[in-house]
C-alpha cells in the first residue's frame, strides 16, 4: 500500500473513529438500545427463517450430512427460541446468569433432538461472559460449553465423526472466547492509558503549583532581605541626619547622601529580583539589566553601610571563602544581612558587632554577635520572619541557625552550613 493510499484512507478512518465514539457515547447513555438491537438482529437472522420453514429439516443439505431432527410445533419452537435469545438482553449486566440460562435451554433443545439456528446465542453469551464477566467464572463456563458441544457432536455422529464435529464446535467456542478476551484486554489497556494520562496531568499540575509556591517563597525571602535591610539602614540614617542637622550640618548632608546611595542600591536589587519574574513578551528587546547575585565579597560593602549608620562592625573571615560556589555565598550574604539588620533594629546606638565567617573543611560557620543591650520589639519567644528565613536558607545546605541573648546583654546569631557535596551536585 502506497503513501497516497494511506493518505486517502485518513478521512475515512477519522469518520469511522468519530462514528465509533458517538456510538459508545450513545451506548453509555442508553445501554438497553444496543442489547435490544442485538436481540432483534439475532431474531431476524436466525429465528425468523426457522419459523418460516418449520425448523431445520433432515432434508436440508447433502444426503450424507442429513440428520433426523425432531420437528417442533411452532409454539414449542418459539418457546425455545425465546429461551435462547431473550436472555441476551442481560448479557452485559448479568453475563454469567445469561450464559447459564441459554446453556440450559440449549441442552434441553438438543436433548429433544431439535436443531435451531438460534443456537448461535450460546456463542454470543460465551463471548459476552469473556468480555463482561468475572474471569474466575470462565473455567466453569468452559466446562459447561464443552459438555454442550459434546452433546451436539454425539447427536450429529450419524453424519459426522464425533471428533470432527467436536473439533469444529470447540474451535468455534474458542474463537468466541478469544474474541471476548481480546476486546477485554484492549479495553483494559485503553483504560490504563487514560488513567495514566490523567495521573500525569495531575502530577504536572502539582509540580507546576509546587514550583510556583517555591518560587514565591524564594522571591518573598529575597524581598524581605533586601527591603528589610535597606529600610533599616535608611531609617537609622534618617534619624541620625535629623539629629545632626542642627548640630553638624555636614554630617546631615552625609547622612542624606548615604540614604540616597542605600535607596539606589535597594532599587537596583529589587529590579534584579523582579526582572526574572517578567514574561518574555514583557521584557525589553535587549533583555533586562541584571547584576550578579551578592556573595561573600560583598559583605565588606554591607558592613560599611552598617558602619555609616552608626554601628561599629568588626568583620573577619577564615578559610578559603572565595572558593565557595555562588549558591553558598548568596546564602552566607543573606544570613549576615538579616543578622545585621536585626542588630540595627534592636541594639543600642553604640553597640559593637563582631562578625566572623569561618570555613573549616566541609563546615562553614557564621557568627554575628553584638554587645547590646537589646531592646525587644515583640512578645517574648516570638520569632520574626527574618529568623525563619535564615533557617530556611541554612536548611538548603543541611545547616542550622541558632539565635539568643548572650551573657553580656547582647544578642548572638550563629549559623552552621554543611558543605559536603551531594549526589545531585557532583
């Protein structure tokens, strides 16, 4: 078959597929329609000819295949046909009961020596049982079917060998059983594929919602660190500038300049964070102007900003801190930034802050300790979002964060990160 032939069959296959879908939808809505149609078709094709001709006669067919069948009255023939055909109305809802009733009528009919074309109903019932019934019922149905076929083979033995007749009849029954099982397996496969597609769609939506929630948490944490720190610096500088305006105007001007620098720095960081949230269609043609994420090298400038706000900061590092990857450096920077912000909010104006970042093997420790005295800003034992954010950042690297008052009245924040490479980082 050529490609042109296949392309020509495309619309036909599509129409047949759509027609099949409409039929399946109609069958789900009105299941009795199909069952009644099956009964009507069987009656017209197999029952009506027997009623018109008076059943299967011994004169039908070649001489060597002629058998002596019992001639039934019309009422008896009609009763047997009804017993064979009418149970097919329940072939999908009660497949085993339908098969049992039809098999009983079939055995009764052949025990009377009568042959009816409506016997095809037994094979339809076996097919329906394989398709709709319970699989554990099939061995019992097979045994009943084999006994019924043996009865027919023995009855036909004057014209055909018992083994030949039994082979033909059992082959027909096996074909009906195989077709039912094949369609059942195919439907189960399609149902499994539909269920898998639905499950994958649900999992995709869940992953999308989880990624969205994770990104929102990350952005919220970044925004808290940026806005919280820079606003704390700006407020401190504004208070100091207002106080120094009358006493030392030059110090007031310096405070205003630092406020402007801090505000511009905060605005730049906010633009960088929010820039990655833009849709591609909303971004400018040359792309957003982004700057690198802050790292340990930027902690010095951070300390200088805090010193400008009036606090004394002593900063030291130990170990190869510059060799750390960018993710670890960003975590260290944000933890230090949040700790210094809290110090500016709660410590005294003349407080001293000791900041140390130490790398020892696969362990990194951060210690921020001020001399206080601290001024509480909330109920006792209440943790703010800043401490929670620090712990979330440290947890990304298997670390911990502890915070609490020191013996001298100050406050201490200590974070420990695990730098051991994980399987996904290698």
